[in-house]
């Protein structure tokens, strides 16, 4: 029998406290309540991601305006749009490209160069194409002088040369989706996993978010603080273990469970919570050192909340909001 991870108890409990408190803040904001939404001085001062990845601002836009927009398009075009959006992860880039083209970008736009022109337009009016949320690999894999041209060639390689969309539609698991993406230049472990999750939000691909996960660098830093050791578990298995522990942990600590309209934490969310716990510990437990020593983003005036829109296939109860 495999030995499970050994928690560093006070930090392990902090992981669940953070999840409960941070989700409670989100729910209060969603209900239209005014700040402050918490008595926790660290959560008041610093910016942290939402507990559920699907509720972050960029993910919400992507789900509504890319995965489920109402324009007529083929399944292959829809999958191209999701992957293309995630490569830039910037709402303003996508909006400008759509304005330039008069529609959401299609594979035909990719082939005839219209998508490249749309990106040039977006860059001109917005002063940049990329978000700071992800550090994107941008090696000169396709012989292009600019990062965005490299990513255009990556998308051509994916959706024109190697017919990725057709392969994605035939995939039998979330892990296979990940592996198909990971086979391409520039698509590292973290980016391939994040993009697989995005594709899985759509109506075209439907696998359990608990069926596969891939920890990123921030999650690994968080694990080193939450656990004294991982026992016989791999980092991936440790994330799945946390998914299994959530009900017991919230009950033991007498905390309101972190759930999204009744949906419990999934592997992608527990993975992200390790990243956020790492950040939180930089203030509350600075003796646990890592490659990062401070929280960079302080909490400023929050952007207005938009109406929550989640994948319809999840069948969530919006009366809980």
C-alpha cells in the first residue's frame, strides 16, 4: 500500500482555510455586497486568483465568448478559436481581432493571412498582444522573427498541417487531449494542461476534470510548503489526494466548504490552490522559503463582476448565487 503525503499540519490546514475564505469573498462579491468581504488582512491587501479556475475573469470571457459564442462555425473552427485565445490569454486581443475580421477567427482566416493581419491590428490599437498571466515559451521553433508570428505558425502547424482539431474530436480522455497538445513545439507541460482544460469547457469535449492533472511550477512550490513529504505519491497523485480529502478537511476545521454552485473542488482547482497557498505563505509563514519571497500584486479597485456563466453541461444550480 502506498504511503500518502505527510502534511505540514498548520500549512495543510491553511490550504483549506484559504480555499474557504477566498471562495466566500467571491460569493459575497457575486451577490453585490460591498467591501470589505473578509477580516483577513492578507486577503484584504493582496490579490489572489479565484478558487475555481472557471470563475476567473479571463476564463469567464473565454467560456462565454469563445467556447459558447452563438456565431455559426464548425467544430474544428471552435477548437481552433479556443487554442488561439489561450495562446494570447488577453481579452482585448481577441476583441480587436474579432472587430477587424467581423467574426470570430476561423481556420480559413489562419490560412489566408487574415488572422495575422487581425493580430497586427490588435497589437497596434492595444499596444501589446499578450497577458502577463502566463509565461509563454517563445523559442524560434518556426523561424519567425516575432513571438506572435511564431504562434501563428504554431496554429497553422496544428490546425492546417497536422489536423489537430480532428484528432481532438476523436480523443478518448483528457490526458490524450493533453498529449496531443504537448506534441507541438512551444506547448510545455503547463500550457498544454491549461489549454486542455479550456477545450474541455466546450460542448465538444467532455471529460471529468478529475481524470487528469498536471502540476505547474507554482503548485510544486505550494506542495513543498503544504507537505513535509509526498510519501510514495507523485505530485499529480498528491493533487488527486487533496480532491479526495476536501470534505473531511472542511468538516474537521468547521469551515464552509469551497464549492461552486454545489460543484466541489476539482483537480484543476486543487492544483491552483497550491499556487495560491504558496503566495499566502509568503506573508503568514515566511520561514518556509521558496523561489518567490513576496506577493507582487496588491489588491486595487476590483473590476465589476459580470454575470456568472459556466459550461451548461455542468448542470449547475444558479439559484444558489
